[in-house]
C-alpha cells in the first residue's frame, strides 16, 4: 500500500491551497483518512480526519478555514486550505487507517508535502 500526496507549495498569507492524497495497492477498505502536519522542532499534530461515511474532525486551529473531503471510489483524500496563515507552515502528511485484502488493519503515511505561507 502506498499513499501519494501532492499539492503543497508557497502561498501568501490569506491565500489557498488544495492538497490531495491517493492510496493505492492491496486495499479492502479505508475506514479513516486524514491529514497531519509537523513544523520544525514541533511534534506532529492532527489537522483533520474523515471517515468513509463522511464524518469529519478538525483541529481547533483550522476550523472554519480548512475542509477535508474524500472520494471513496478513488481512495483519495483532499484538504482545501483557505485563509492560510504563516503558522500553517509545515510539512503535511496524509494518513490512512485501512484494511488490506488480507483483512489486516494497519496505519499508513504519505511522504509529506511542504506548505509554506509567507509574503
């Protein structure tokens, strides 16, 4: 199983970016997908998660600005980030808690994509 994330980059404060992450491989189902981020010198923190039924959870720091969504048919999760702030600068990692074709439950991480918010 692999998670391939893309969509990071440099954006000015107040701007927007959209991240996407596609899971591929021997997948039976993906109950939960999400995004985490890690800034230099800090611990990795949750940004948002979404279940396969569409239930979402957000960190307080991004509520009202970020929107997580997913396309179950494509095993893909998205993160629409609006009103970006310099403190959103981090490496963003996608995450999937999934069940593979052997019915084993595991957690997988993408490779990380850099988001930099700066003028």
